[in-house]
């Protein structure tokens, strides 16, 4: 694992873009699942970028990962006071590498896709539509499913550069060998 200190992180102007993408993704996913503001607060989560991640929250490859922690209500002594807390760990270095390699992809639509995708996962986990500790094959099927849902949410959005990002992820919406009949 590379040391966090040598990995590139988002600049302040890029963090502003990512924060705007998070706000937009929250609204889009909330609307897609027809969730009220009260329902939206129930799946507790946070979004952090590389500068705020612990060493064990940093991965090479994915653009983000979700880590599930156990939260506990203040002064809660019973087991019923615990809840799942999800942390979306944005991997700045992986995103910045794609932006460097693919000039047709801009940070704003790419961050929107990544965060929307991760929020769809969290909604599905919290509604028990997918097991967080699924097998590798189930995770692969779920990834394909969540990419399809993410595409459905973002396809109608009119945002500069979003088409290039949807094209970038197009292979995830194509059936894989052995998974052709899975919805």
C-alpha cells in the first residue's frame, strides 16, 4: 500500500466540486427511491475524501469504497441502540488518475456518478435488498445491478460531460459471461 502522504489529493477547488456532486447525488438518489427527508436520514452515512481517511480505508483500484461501522446511540446500553453507519471513502488518487488519462472526463460528472453509485449501494444495504457481506459472485452481480440503477438515475440529468462518464461505465451495464440471465 502506498503511503497516503505521497498520494495525490483533491485541491480546495476540486473539493468544492466533489461536495456539490455529493449534494446533487443525495437529492437524485432520494428522489429515485422516493424517500422523504426523514427516511433519508435513517441510513446514516458520511462521505470522506483521501485527506480524511485512515490508512486502512485507502484502496488502490476502486474510485470509492463503502465501509460499514457499528454506530451506537449516545447513552445507549441495549443492543437495540446500535445501527449501521456507512462511510463512503472517496479515493482521490484513483479519480485523479482517470481524469489525467481521459481528458474527455471531468471531475464534476465523474464524482456525481461515483457518489450516486455508492449511495445506491447504501440504500440497498439499509433496505435489506442486498447483504453487505455477500459472496464474491453476489457482489459482482450487485455491482452490475447498481451500475444499471446509477445509469437510470443519471441518464435523464442534463449535466455537461455526464455522457462521457456514462459511456465510461457502459461495460458494467453489459452482461458478463456467465451472468447473462441475471437481472
